[in-house]
C-alpha cells in the first residue's frame, strides 16, 4: 500500500515535469518503462529482508533465553515482536522473569539487573555471529558482587572464539581475567 502510494505520487510529479519541461520526455519515458521492474525489485528485496530478519531474530531470541538463564542462574526470558504482522517496522519487546522475583516490567528492575539483561542480549547476538574481539568498557559497573562474578565467569567459560578486552574497576572481573594491564 505504501509503495503504491509513493509510486502514484511519483507518477503525478513526472507528469507535471513533462508538461513543464518537454525536453525531459525521453528520460521520463525510460523511467516509466523501468518503473514496474523497480517496484518488483523493491518487493523482492522486502521479502528477502523479512526472511533474513525472521531467521536472525529467532536465533537471537533463542540464544537470549539460554544466555539469560546462564547469567541469572535461572528464570526465563524471551524476545518478541510488538507487531509480528509488520516485522520490518515492529518494535522488539524484552520479556523476563528473574529467579525469585515477580516484576511486571523492566522499569521495576534495578540498574544492575537491567545491565545484566542488556549483556544477555549482547551475548545472544554474539552467539549468532561472534566477532574476533569484543571491547567492553565498564559494563559491570552497575552489577552487584554476585552478578559481577556471574558475568566474569560467563565471559571466561563461554564458547566464543572471541578475545574479550574489558575495562573495569571491579575485583571479580579482574580476578577472572587471564591477563591484566594497568
């Protein structure tokens, strides 16, 4: 519907240009001839983007569920689309249930819990396509000591073939490091 609206508007503009600038007729005719192919290409690309996004989002959501449980020591989590019928413009909803807590929304969580959830999502994305190295700057600042230890152990014991470079002042993260600088 949106593409057709834009095409109709574009066609009206082209007709106006032909009237004002008759010398553009040849170029405009070339454009009009190519327009159906252009519209078809847009539809094909949109279809491919939806498929690629759906596959990637499903992998990340599944990984998030696993990573969350590993980092929090229990609970459950998933990612969902706010508008599954319009995935390319949909928002992403983060649904979590922390072990031993019943908080209805992310707003009721502490800063450290939110930080650990964000790290869970980041590591879930890394499980899909791990980079050769990862630079983390003070990501453990808001975590309490127990969650610093979980975070540090997760990085140390992860299956990633990734070199983690972590700037931190937290003792638990430094203790888990293979090498310290500074």
